């Protein structure tokens, strides 16, 4: 897979907007968290840090650069790939169908994972993507280590398996997307949001002292598959608008 120059620039913008979306939705705080998109078999665009780092809410195109799976590339002076680049590169190595990776630190996900609360489909029509993810199983990597080495990334990727999301206990989550990279970025972001929604509901119910019970299987079976046009594309348009109107008025490109 190789993308054209026009698509490359548009994909850089998509990754930058995704970082802003993570900030306005509360999935990340300050400068932590990153998004990547595959540009070839061994290359990816990823949000890194430059000498004028201001946090994910202020992400611009220059913050997104292309590197190979070893983390090397022709990048601007002072720009550095995130220390947890192996999260992205190991998943891209082990799962060729994955074309985007999101790593975020939603506080509710961190709290629910530390409390060892189960990831159950507690709700149905309220959040169908969350219910589906929980019903199919949300794996948890039980370590809270900073994933700076390939061996740790391999462990994390093994727990992810063929699933779209994995929770990192006491750390956050990783979500992936497949297919066209621009679509995959949006897909990974919306999956991260679904896990965050489930975590917030789980914490709220647990706080009442009530037991956590999954909804009946027959109710799960009644949930329609609304498809990517609704679950990804329509929600992404909303998220993009939120980032534009709720985030700082900083152009993506100078």
C-alpha cells in the first residue's frame, strides 16, 4: 500500500484532527497520547512532539511525521516520535490489516481497570458499539508499564489478538482501525470512545453498590448493525465539528 501525495497530506490532517478530537472528548489530557496511520507496508504517520509542544488539543500538521517501523525517517529538527512508538509499530507488524492505531488515557478506563471491574455489555441501544465490543470481549493487558520496548509491545499485541481494542490496566487503551487509513483513523477513535462510554457507565453503576449484570443475550441479538456509515462516518463528522468549535482556533497548516 502506497498513498498519493494529495492523500498523504489529507491523512496527516486526519491524524492531527484525531488528536484534537481525543483532547476535546477527554480521552487524553495535556500532552499524552498519540494516533498513527499506515502509509505503506513498513511506514506510518504518527503524532510526535516538536520543540514547541503544546498538547494534543493544539496538534498541527507538522506534529505528524512519517517514520518507518524502526522509528527513523526524514523529520524536522527537534521532532521526536513518541516514546511508546512500539505500541503502533508492533501492532502494524503483527496485523497487516490494521491501518490506524490510537493510544489514549481515558480517566474512566484507567479507573475501571484499576478497580478490576468487568467489561460487560451493561447497556444496549444506549450505546450499540460499546455493547457489541463488550459482548465480543474486551481484553485487558494486566501491566501498567510504559511500552517503550518491542518485547513489551509484543506482550500488549498478544493480548489485543485479533480484537479492535485492548485495555491497558492502570494506563489506558489501544484501539485499531482497518481498511482505508483515513477511515481507519476515525474507526479507531470511535472505538476508543465506545470503551470510554462503557467505562463511565460501569463506574457509575458500581458506585451505587448495585451488582453489574450484562443485558440479556436476546436483547443483544435485537441490536441492529448500523454499519460504518453511521457508527464511524456520521460520528466522525460530529467529532470533527466538535474539535473545530470546542478546541483552540489553531489552523492545521500555517
